[in-house]
C-alpha cells in the first residue's frame, strides 16, 4: 500500500499584530521529500510517531511530501499559505495513486484569506485524492474544529495532553487508524459537537482540573473499546472570528449514532465545567514580591499574556518594569524579551561592555511600551538550543542571536526572534540556571509545567496585557458570534 505523509501546522492569534510570513515557516520547519525521514529519531513529534507505525509494515510504502510549521502568531499571509498548500497538493498529486494520506495539522491555523485554513487543507487534499482514499489528520488540543474539517477527513486524532507531551503517541494513533481503515478492518465515523464557549489555557490541563475530568471520560471510552478516539478540544481562545468554540470529536468504528451520543455526553460534561476554567491573576509587582519573599526555591512568573506559542510577540516587558521598580532585589530573577535592535546594540558593544538599550514593546505597541535598561553584556549566543523536557523533546529551537544583559540580580535574555518557552533550555543554553533563580519569567500558559515541574515550587500567573491574555474580557473582540461564554450569561449548550 502507498501512504502519503505531510501537513501544514500553525496556530493563529488574531490579536497578534505581527504577520506570519514565509520567514516564520523557514525559520521553524519546512521539510520536503526524503528529508521527512531524517532527524526524527528520539523526537517527540507526530511525524516520528506516525513514521514509527507506517515503516513497521513491510507492505507499506511511505511517500513523504511536505511538512511545514511556523510558531504561533497572526494569521498566515495568504501568498505564503497558498504557496505551501499548492506545493503539498502538487506533491500528493504526483504521488497518485495513493491508498491513504496522513496529515500533521494543528487545527487553529488561519491565513489572511481563510479563517478555517485547516479545513481548506483537508478539503483540497480530498479534492486531489478523491472520495475513497482515507485521510487521517492529527490535531493540537487547541484546535478550532470546524464542520468542514470533519466533513473532509475520515478521522481527526488530537492530543490528549496539556501540557502537550503526547505528540508521538498522537502520530502513532493516527497512523494505526489510517492503516486499519486502508485494510478495511475499521470504518471510522465521526461526530463533532461544538460548544458556544472559549476558555483561558492556564487551567485547561490533562493533569488536574476541569479538562482532566473530561479527557478522562474520553480515555475511558477508548480503553473500553467503545470508541476509536475521543478528542476534547479547548480551543485556542484568541481567535476573533465568527466560528470559534471549544469542541468534542468522537470517532467510532462504523457507528455514527454512537459517535453522536458520546460526543453529546462529553460535550455536556465539558460545558458543565466551564466556570472552573477561570484564572487567578496576580499583578506583576505582587507576583515578584511573593517570589522574592520565599526563603528558598524557584517561582515561575507565568507571563501567559505574551506567550509565543499562543501567538503573542514575546516582547512584553511588564515584569521587567516591575523588577526595575523593585530594585535592589533580594534574589536572582531571570527574564526574557524579544528585541532584535537591542540584541544588535549589545552584540556591537561586545561581552564585558555596559550598554543602555530600549527593550521590548516594539512588536505589539497596543499592549506594551519600550523600557530603558542599562546593564552589562554577560553572554552572546547564536540562540540555538534543543528541547530536553517531555514536550516536543529533541526539537531544535532558534532565538536568532541572543544576549544576556545583567543588572544586579536581574538577568535578562534578549533574543532576536520569539521562541517556544516550554523548556528551561531557553535559559540554560545561554548559561543561566533557572533552578538557581528565585523567580523565572516563562511566557507560556500551561505547557511549561511539563519541564519546569521538575524543579519549580510554584507558578504565579501574572496579570498583564498582551495578545494571549487570559483576561479574555479585556480584548477588543469584534467578530465572534454571540452568545458565547464567558461573554454572555445566556449562552446555552
Ligand atoms: Zn496547543
């Protein structure tokens, strides 16, 4: 049998002012043809999981096409999206005849001309391969699952974890269902239940709290063999589009009625827990004070409002401002911000120099303003590092050039490009040890807990403006369809 693998992956945030362009894909990951087989060993990725299953079968010829992803951000520029999609379709078309297609997707991708970019990818792949070739797609837990996506795929298989740690298992599960479908051992049938609600990400976790209970119910059904897959999706909430909401997707073997019944039950359980997703936010100065008052240990200052993996720009300096106002500090504080011009200034001055730079607040001026920072250039780095923690383990990350500027107890990493902040390697790669610091700024709502959990004593979620704030009511919504929880008390499931 001939199985094609490929996909396009990106998570949109419509409040992010910085457009997502070809460079954002090129600097993250664009892999073509045979290169899809390379560099996957030991990585926690959907690609690695899917390839492990597909290449195990001696009768399965895997045809690699195009796999591209960019860090979360504003909707992808239309020309970039269509260039990538066209290439994927051309490669699939050239590979025909095919027995199946496995697509690595996110599910909350948008382009500047398509609100449901993931649905468009699935629709166009379906058009190329025809109605009878099974298509199975993988989704991030934060997918905005649409009717079009479900209509154009045979099965959609999502993460069961947040912090995300099951990319490999998701790829494996998708490949197994695809092979079983091609063999005729199962006939996947899907039911989608959309909920008129969005929730912040901080408390949407599989480890504890309200989402864990709903995911637990879905997993139980899978383990009982009642369903093939139960996807519970607390959508990436920063999508100001009409068709946005949390959802549940149940995949059964040949039984649409059962899929619908289980989706209804899981959807209701999710809906009934909606108030439990609320987040306690602490002002930056108070959060910093609480961290420094502790006699020992490390506190993560969770700056989720500026999370690059939620589509923010990474150049918030709200906590930096609070730290400068609180000097002298009684313990080490690790902070970070994106600011390419500040990096250039520090690199030009060189290690050992003192510099005065304006930091942050350039990329998302609706939320932040630059701060003047005078400090010592301690480290200059190429900004490349590898994730070592459980989430996306083994994947390479690039901050562009990065510098460490110090001023008393403040150690500030300034980078040219935003990067995922799931892993303490961000700091370790430039010589700063988070477990030795009293407070560490981490721009991620929940995913950081997988790696930082090994040593952090507490995480305080900081009240801050930003394109990925959990204070959803504070954002300038214009296009969402009402009623929608938490905006409307009369929203009903
Ligand atoms: Zn996610």
